[in-house]
C-alpha cells in the first residue's frame, strides 16, 4: 500500500489544526472589535493577520506586481480564482479594508460567518433587489472599504481564466466604483481545487490599472466583464 505524500500529512495534522486555531482566536478578537469599531476596520486587521499567518505557516511567498491604486477611495477588485489561497493572498497583500460578497446564510456559521456578518461584508440574499444591494454597497463605501469579487463564479481547475459573469459587475456600475482587475498566478499549485493537500510555493499577484465605470449603465456590464477578463488573462501564467 502506498502511503500519502509528506505534504498530505503536513496539511492534515499540522496546517488544518493551525488554521482552525487562527480562525477561532482571531474570529473571537474580530467579533469583540466590532463592539468599539462599527466600521469593521479592526476586524479587517484581524482578517489580514489571519491571512498572513496562513501564508506564513504554509510557506507561500507572494510577489506583488503593479502599483496599488490611491488609498483614498473605494474600489471593486476583480480577480481570477484558482484556489482557497486567493483570499489570503489578496487580504495580506492589499493595503485596503476589504469586503467580500457572500450568501446571507453564511452569516450564521460560527467564527468565519460571524466575522462576515459583523465586520460589514456584503451578505446577499437571492431576494435582494438592485436597490437593496446598492444600499449595502453604499454602506460599505461609507466605511471606506473595498469589495473583492471573483467574477468567474468558481475556481479554475487548469488555471485558464473562465468567462466572467457580467452580473457581478452591476454592483460596481450601480455604485459608480472603479474596477481594478487583478491576476493571480501560483495558488493553484499551492492547493488545487478538490485536493486536500497544500504545498509551499511562489505566488504572483498583479494589480492592473483601475477602470472607471463613470457614465456606464447596467447594459454595459457584459462588455465590462469581457474587457476585465482580457486584462486578467493576459497576466496569468
């Protein structure tokens, strides 16, 4: 009988327990911080530390290419999706208070779900109307936060950037926020979709120039998605 490789044992008996501890401890600190910080900035610092610890423990080295946009505005960061590690890479690398969209039902899950709920992340319900989503976006903007989206809708199994869904760009167009395309390379080798094993590795995060949505209407969402996909795919290796 062939034994699992070393990194499987390392993942199951070291990384998963370590990440569970990070999640519980920083989840509690994050929740307590929302008592005094209703804008969620302290909770985001907990999320950044959580991300840094995960990358450090796993042995993931991140190289950032391109410059981050000015930090005095809110943006919608749109990235390709290869792995669970995409979120830690972005949260640890970007100097912004970040929010993610998630199903409203996730807000009931212990620690991570509670963090999403109380730290100002966009918990969306299928019953939400465009006006409801816009109101949540405006609340996020008032908190001086940015939104991270994965417009492919799922993780790529082979690294090829899948067609981007135009619907998610409606949030940027309706709220008038610039879209910042981002290309992530290397996280698929760290932890591919469907594999319970992580390996140390090098990851590159490329930050592209912001794309203005000023003057766009909802009918422009699909065209915007196509342009963003071309930019992202051009820097994914």
